C-alpha cells in the first residue's frame, strides 16, 4: 500500500514509484504493463521482497513483508514466491532436473523426495523425457518451461514473472501464457510484467503504470469459475 521507491544517482534522486496501491486476490492472473521506465520491474521487485520501498508496505497473507528481519524475509520468499526471469537464469552445467531442484536445496527433505517433486513438476510442464539434458540442449521455449518448473517446485502460492515471453517466438509465447494461465485453476496467483499486447488476452486484469504511478486497472475478461471460486475462499494479497 502506498509504495514509493527512490533511487539516488549521484546528486539526483529518481522517483521510480510514487505511491502505488492495489489489491490482488489469490487465483488471479495479473499483468503489469506500461512504457519503458514506468516502474514495472521495480514494482515486481518490491512485490517479491527483493528491494525495500522508500515508503509504504507490501502485505501478503497478513504478513508485513518489509518489517521482517533479513532471515525471515528469505524464508518468506522461499515459502510464498516463485520467480520466473526473462533471461531464464538456468545453471548451464546442471541438468534440467538439477536446475529445478535448486529451490529445494535448503529443505529438510531427502534427496530422493526432492527429485520426486522435481520430476512431478517437470512432467507437468511437458519435459519429463528431457530431465537429464543440459539447458543448452533445449529450445528457448523449453528453457522457459524449466524456469517455470523451478519457480513452482516448492508449490509457492504466488508466481512473479518478468517478461516471461520476451525471448520467445509467438507460438511458444502462447504455450507459455497458456501454461501460466492454467496455474490459477490450482490456486496459484500469477503476476507478470509484459510489453506484449498479445499476452493480455490470457490475464484477468491489467495494472497500467506510467511515470511510477497506477494510471488504470482494467478487467480484461470475466473471471473463470476456477479462479473466482479460489478467490472467494481465500485471503487477499495486498500491496
């Protein structure tokens, strides 16, 4: 709520975000859109507990995220959030299954249990036959699926994706957006930053930024039954 972000660049103070407030319910699929420099990625970083605001709060499931001590903030990110980055950020010398297992590294589960969880989510994104390959043996779309599998392996309630189709062709982009959209039926909340207007047909709501402020919040289509039923029986995510 009332999020502000200021960067100091030499003698100049740049106001990246200027008092942003909105709510997101569990099971929603949200797109943050706007021109370059409008604050989209900055806002996503604040929602993900990656960058402290100058003012304001991010509240998730009644947790005031930025009031948490450093250790608890790391725990919060691990328990609540899955991140999908535009550049995939896969480890090139690890196999697909090893990359997907990374978020489970600090878990007390046995290695066999971790591999089982990774195999299950790899199968859900359609890559079970390629789990022992290295990232550079996959196409761009397949690498993005691995990044999504890694974000989902510990079953976080919230997935944040920065330009998830930015490096993909149109056909693969549609596959990735359909995959993200299908996650809302399982109760995941999806928030993406995108420049691609074609992606908007998949989302429930657009939050339009300009000059670090929310200019408009639009419904793009009626809520589907699965997403609305999840939202009705769950607490809100508020920022």
